[in-house]
């Protein structure tokens, strides 16, 4: 017979199979849009909406579901419509502009009417496509180091304290309550009374009734003034002070330094890869820190802090001295990001060239100055797509690479990787996001 | 059953629903539906689902089980986007023509809405499904669940065996032709004994060493030896291949020279489902009209009996009013005639004609004007008509005036459209006929038939599109569908357009 079934607890995602097939079908288009979105979008703005997923719009072409149906134009048709107001038989009406007639509705029934199709990719789907089908680990299981500082925390109210901690609102609220409860006469009542007395005093001569009234009023005023004096406007009882207790706070602020060589050898492709590299680090970190800042430092033979646009798209000529960027980073840290308040991350992209013996200096700078204050530092060397001898052999490489290899052997929170394709990027971070205890203890 | 001699008591008071309250309300509704309106329904299976599950159900054309296909994923993505941005609400319910009759109610509904929805779906639609001749003759309410389970498993098995791409290719092509996968006039042929047996074995979960696919391969291979051979003249080809054939999917399944048996089975699944939905497409106005009339009658009865509060009634009526809103043609919200509005108005009109006929009604509807049993008249209408014939038989001049219907003639050879009929004495009949035609699927959908295929000769598949009133096919889509058709047929495909001069 009749019965009810509660299906709400059934597993969700009944249509996941369909979605997989849909994404697979539209993969080429989606990938193109995602790639473009990386190019067009700013890292900083981008990550905000990626928290909930990435909206993509793809051409509906490959997603068409064609059917045989009647054209909306031509021929002889009759439409029956409701709501005639003043038409009589024989009235002529202009055709609505193309596309708006009844017949057209049929064609767009299945949503194919427009040329574009918009939908939202989940964050995981977006990353999966962005980094070319790499297998992302379970993102929940990552660890980030957070520094601790001693701060103070509000801990309610007390009745004693220093004046600078006086909580005015609470104090005045108490005062008002007390004044109402004790019926303290207000200033305006007093003034009204005084005015009345003055009025009476001006009458000369006064009749006995007026005299009596004047005396009465004066008595009243006296009582009133006494009461106002006894019941103070603010009483020590009313006072409330904020109190604070010292507390260890976990720092949830982080800053990412993006360092990039922008000399002539860095072309469109190199910059595009670098952008993904920075984006990935930023994406992961925004998940674990409340507040995130990003600093762009570009360098040729000298380094500059720039905004994101300039960083990726402006051209600069000059030689290549990597250590300038590291020095700049150190300088900015000293200036604005004290390591006991900020979690510092470094990400550096370069094509591996460096001037003369500057590489040794980079090594020293990293080991002595930067790595002790950084949570993690990643270096990415962008090589030619055909450079197999470099990709396959981590031992080969120029001066900079060799020096960084030495850094890596000494500092566990330094990672380096050669990259020729987008799919090479993720492994740099793999170690980092593995759930394990790591080095990189913060100074301070 | 509720006790009738006791004092009437409220079914519920307040917005929250519980399963106990739902059951109480269901019993009260059932009492009115069966004993007052005299409805005849399948047992109900009412399922409570969440919004997300409702979206799932949406994307799978409302069926509880459906095979996987990317187009459903696309619809889901679109519906989800529309829903999340607030541009489209979700239905309060979905009801499925099956035995037992499954209806999905949203958990977000208030108790008053759940009551309304039960009256609408679990009794209104349910009665219609069980009694309307189209559903009785063309769909198998008892078997649809099993068939869907079979279809889902079969297609999943094919994907595993032949790969996603191969299956997707066939499904894409079959979907493109699904509107041409129904028998409009003749009855569909029964499944063969072997197919029935195979289905039965699947249903029983027959644990044999054979895979699901083997069962089907065995049961469908060998049987269907393609009837080619000999130097047949056209007339005998016609006979042996059942040409002209309007059901293109059926034709391909039986005669395509290139399809393998599993591919034919997929075509069969698509056309079976298309056939299952065909009666629903033909009875939108009646089906919704029936359900809306039933819920409206029931909630008012419940209120008269003192079983729902005035507040609950107001909430239901508010929702009811939204559903039956009919914007006028020049309103920006206008998007054609609302089947709920037209259906509901016609049902109420039938009741009115039975109870308070005017002279005009007696003239137009001598059969039932003043009939003392309007319930019987109504049940008869629900059972024996589809939209087109229902409008043709039951649309009264009174309603034409109420809706202020008029006919707009759009002739491509003329510079302007012309108002050809309005709601006056001379217009009623024509408007009624034009409106009925607007709901005639045989007229709305293109008439395309397979007219020749010489398997011995050039093997070209010849289709004929009968063009009525100069209305041709949309070109771009036509070319795409023909590409799919070519894939399924394996050889050349051509389509002729033949103008048919029907002057009405």
C-alpha cells in the first residue's frame, strides 16, 4: 500500500558519472578556457573566487544536442494567444525582430539557443585541469608551520583598572541605570523649577498664596539639588574597565614572495609556467592562512618590487644577477614582515642563468639569511621543452643549479625542480604538502 | 482511514512536517480523493528528497534511475548554475508514471506545501497515469523500473566492454533521433520472447557464469537475421522492411547494415524511453489540469471539513495562484500558454457546465451540459482524451472569452502578421481548432519517414520530410542529425523535402 521513504540520507552525487562524462567531452574547450583564465587573471584576485570553484564559459558547439525541428521562420502558421485587448479581425501587426517568435522557443528548449555554455568547476576539477591531470594528493592532509607570538586577548571587564582602559559604554550604561533607579532629578527638571521660582520672584508684591508657593518651590529645589548631589552622575560603582590577558597566538598571516628573472631570455612560455607555479603556491596557502599577502620581486641585474601586472607583462632588459632579488627579499622582510608575525614563503622562477660567480653568493644568502626565516622556499628552473638531458639528469646544470643543489642538501625546506611543462610544476610542492614533520623552524 | 464520526480535528498546525503528520494528511487526502472524487490510483510511494537530489533527478529527465550520458551532466551543470544564482527555483515535486507511483517531495516544503503536493502528485497525476488511455496503451507502469535498471546496467556494461567513446557515439546519435524513435500510429511491436526471457533473468539477478552482455548477445544475435537478399523490387522491399517507416530508430535497429547487436540494443533503449515519454508530451495540459484541479478541490474540501487552518489554506492557495498564472501575450513574462492555467480552467469549466449550464453551453455541449454527475464527466474526459482532442471537444466559448484568445496568422509571404480570429461568435470554432492543432504533436513535430533503402543496391537510406504549410527544418541542426544518422546507417543518407498542400 502507500508508504513514505526518506531518501535524504542517500549518498549524494548521483550524477557524478554524468558530470565526468560531460567534463571529458568538453575537456579541450575547458582546458583552453582554464589556460586563458590563468593568463588573464591576477593571482591575488583569482584565489578569492577559487575558494568556491571556478566559473568557466565554453563554446556550446561541441556540446550541441542536435534534433530535427521546425525552423522558426517561413511558411504559414497560426498562433493562438491569450489576452486580446483591442484587436479586431484584420488588424495587422509587425513581426517581432528575428529570434523572438514562438517557433524559436522550441529550438532553444534544450538550452542550445546560445553559443556559450557557462558552469562552475569545483576547485579540484580546476586544479586538475590547470596542472594537466596530475594526481593531486588529498589536500586536507597538509601541514603548514605557524609561528607563535605573545599577544593580548580581551578577557572581559573588571571594576578596577587604569583610566586608559575605562570602558565608556559599559560605565555610562551602569550610570544611567543607577540614575534611573534612584530617580536622580535631571538637569532640565532643576532648570524648570528655577525658572518658575524666578517668575514668582519677579512678581511684586506677591499675595500670600504666591508667597506660600514660592516657599514650597524653594524647598523643592533645595531637596532636588541635594538629591542631585547625593546621587552622583557617575559613581565609582559604575566604573568598568577592560582587562586583557597575555596569550600565545598562532600566526595566521602569511606572505608569499614571488621572485622572477625577467631578463630577455624569459619569454611568454616561461612566464606562463612561472605564473602557474606562483599561483599554485598561493592557492594552497590561501587555504591555510586567514590573511595572505603577496610580494612580487623581479630582477635583471638589479631587483625591484613591482605590482603583479608589471611583474608578468612588462619588459625589462639587462643582465642577470640573481642575488639582487634575494637581497631585495631580505630587505622587504626586514622592513615589513617581521618573521615572528608572518609566515614567509618564497618562490623563485628563473631560466637558470646567472652572472659570473654570483651563484655562490646566492647560496650564502639563502642559507644564512633567508631560509632560517622562511617556512618553505621553492625554486623552479624553466628549461626548453626538448632539454631532456637537463630534465632527466638533476646533476647536470649550470652554476646556479649546482649551488642550489648544495642548498637543498643542507636545508630540508628548500625544494627545486626543473620544469618544461605545466605538469612538472606540482612535484616541487609534493614534498612540502606531504603530511610529515618538517624543518624550517622560524627564527624568533 | 480517518474516523468520520469524531469531531473534525486539524491535520497539522504549523509549518514543520513530520512523517506522522504526512501520513495523517495522506489519509485525509485519500479519503476525499477516493470516496468523493472517485479517483483510482496506483499505490503511492512518496519519497522525501533534498534540493541536491532534486537537481540530480532533474538532470536525469526525472527518472529514478538513468544510464550515464554527458548530456545529463550538462543539464545538471546548467540547472545547478540557474538554481544557485536564484534564476530558477526547483519544482516542489516530481512524479513518475510507475506502479507503485513514485513521487518525490522536497524536504524544504512546509507541511502545508507537502499536503498540497501530495494531493497534486500522489493523487492527481497518479490517477491520470493510471486511467488515461494513452498511458494504459503505450507505457508499462509495472515494468518501467526494471527496464530502467536494465538499461543502466546494460549501458554501463557496454562502456566497460567497448569503451566510453564507442558507447557515447551511439548514444549521441540515438539521442539526436529520439523524437523520431516513437510509433505515433501503430502499436509498438512486443519484445521478442528471447528478449523478455533475458530481461527476466536480469531482473531475477540470475547468477549465471555469463555476463549480462552475453545474455543479451545470445538473445538478440542469431534471431534477427537481416532480411536482405534477392533482387527485390521496390514494392517487396517496402513490404519486408516495413516502409515507409516513421520510427527511424526502430528501422535502424532492425535494418542497419553496420550496427552490432549491442549497438542495436542501445538504440532500442533510447527509443523505448522516448516511447515511454511520448504520452506525457501529448497530455501536458490535461495531466497538469487534472492534478491541479484535484489538489484545488481537495484543499478546499479539507478546509471545509475544518482539517486545515485558514493560514495553511492561504499558503496553498497562494502557491496555487502562482502556478496557474497566465500572463497575457504582451506581458514580458509571457512564454506561451501555461498548461496549468489552461488545464485547470478547462476542468473547472467542465464542472461549471455540469452544474450551472448557460444556454450557450447547452448548445455547444449537449452531451453533458447539466449532467448531474460532473465527477463522472470529468473522469471520462481524463481517461479518453489527449490535449488535442480534449481541447477540440471541451474548450467552451466561455473560456475563450475569459482568456481573450485570438489567432494570429503569420504568413511568410505577407509583410505583416494578421489577426485572423478573435473571441467572438464567428471566431470560437476556428480558435478552438487552431489551439487544438497547437497541441497536436503530429503537427508540431516534423513528419520524417524512411521511404527507401536498397540494401542490395547502393544502400542509400532515403528519408522524406513532408513539409506542411511551408515550414521547413532548421538547417544547421538538420545537418548535424544527418551526420549522426549516417554513422548509424553506415552508408549514404539523403533527405527529400516534399511539400504537402494542406489547406485547412
